[in-house]
C-alpha cells in the first residue's frame, strides 16, 4: 500500500476558521530563515497541553504550565522560537519566557488579561537574545493573517535539525456539523514517548471546554505522539498544545458521548499523520518504520511491546541495512517486560511471515529485500494472547544520526 507521508506543497489546506498565523526572522541562531512564530486563535480561545517529564523542564515549559493553570485553560495563542531552547537558564530564562508571553498578549490582544503560551526549541544552556526576540514578536504580530502560506511559514519557523516542515489539515464532517483541524510539529532528534516528545501545535475551530479538551487531547496523544521514538532521548522542552476557538459553531458537549468520541478520533487521526512525518524525518533517517502489535491482553501491553521493538537500536540498524533479522525483533519482544508465550508469537515484515509456532519460517530473502528497500517498512507482531492492538512509529538508525549529533552545537 502506497503512503503519502508528507503533504504536497501546492495542495490547498483546510485551515480552521478564526485562526491567524505568522513567522519572521529574529536571527536567534538561523540567519536567513524564519525562527519566531505566532499562532492567534482570537478572543474566546481555550487550550490544553502536555509537557515534558524531564526534570530539567525548560523555562517556557514552566511558564506555560503556570499560565494554563492561572487562566483556567483560556489563552489567546502561542508564541514560539527556534534556535534557543531557553532551558537550564535559571531565573533569567524564566523572566525571558514570561516576557515573551506578555509581549505577545499586549501586542496581539491589546492587554495582558488574555495570555499567550510560550515555547522554545534549540540549544540548551543558552540565554535568549531578548533584544532580538521582542522586536520580532511585534513584527510577527503585524503580519498575522489566515492564509495557507502563513500557516506553512509557522511550520518552517519551528524547525531545528528537521529537513522539512511537518503539518496536516482536514475538514471533519461530524454528526454535529463540519469543523476543521490543522496541526504542525517539529522534531527530528531527542524524541522518545514520555509526553509528546517534541513541539506540536494543533488548532481546531470546534467549541470544546478546557477540561474536556484536555481529556480528548491526552487520549489522542497516548495513541499517536506518545507512540513515537527516534533515539530514546526526552527533551527539556517537549510541549504539545491544542487550541480551540469555536469559530465553526460546532460544539462538542461533554454529555454527548458520541460527539466526544468522534472529536477525539479526529484529533488522534491528525496526530497519527504528524507522528509518521516526524518518524520519517528522524535525524539521518532513510525509512519510516511502523510497528503493529496484535493479539495482546491489553492496549498497555501491546504498546509496551511495540515501543520495545521501536526503541531497539539492533532492530533499527537491521532495517537500515535491509537485513530481515527477525531474531532482533524476537529479542525486543522478550525484553519488553510483557509476559509472552514464544510458541504463540508470529513475526512478519510487510506480508512476509518470518517466525511462527516457536520456530523460523522458510521465507524468500529476495522478497524480504524488496520489502526492506521500501521507504515505509511495517513490522507486524501477533502475540496470540488476546484482542488488543497498538502501533508505534520510529525510523532506521544510520551513520548520519551520529554525524548530525556529533556537530549539533558547532
């Protein structure tokens, strides 16, 4: 089955109503490209977010957590910069993050009674050059528009070692009416599923109250971004934010179980597409690897096995080298911590069965090579223990990954 991983640049987008976007060059680290962006949902916007579990949580993470709590989920939008993580920067870093949020609110909303959340990405342990950042926020505010080009510019502005922007958009026809979702993300390295594993921004014109929005968002992330791994490292700045402004007129009411389920599924589908884009663009990656685990006793166990396989450097290097070494997959399953019965386990790549009934299956090495040469490689494991399933996404591990990270600061 063919899969279009990244959107085509010329395709029109289905952006949610009422949102405006902009990106400008602040020259924080990346000369000649946008590195500061604004997302404005307009008055009445609410938000939910998930943040890194890293103990060295960056200043923007700490400030955004506090603002979400203080404003009870009400927020106007997001201000985000690339090139400097503003992490491990002490009180000065906290003041800088707060100042970014306040400046965006004052310029865009006209006062600080409405707030902006703030995100940063880039090198850790470096102070933000506020003499560049603050004028750039004002410049970006003056450029806010609702065009496809502006949205794409935001997706580019948040990139660091990414080789291409990641974004999706869709119009959803629900039983309550039509609403739209758009999302963009950055992430190429330091990606591991212990939160949201990157920066991701989701916008919808559905009307959802903050507590319900948080519930739906966390569930969608648990089945998408938190099933993503590139290198097993969790960043100090990981943040995923969803903004809902209600401009479509479609309301997702907490008492309507069907509507809540439909909305959650729509957000999850959008995030799954972003997850695949992020995995395919992992640092040095040449392939997207999708791990499907079937026949588990619970979703939690299926996910645990899927991530054990996806996190295995031996599996990732075997895929890179087009080696159908199913033994590495079996080892990862056995090391997952989930009780399994080897004689029940079936292992396949694509449509080619490699292991079943506790023993190797004779297979065509030529067919295996064909499958492993594809841009998307699917590993399928059936545990034979139940009916629950899970997926995880990763990429192959190449020498280029070492090269990129060996010279990250230089």
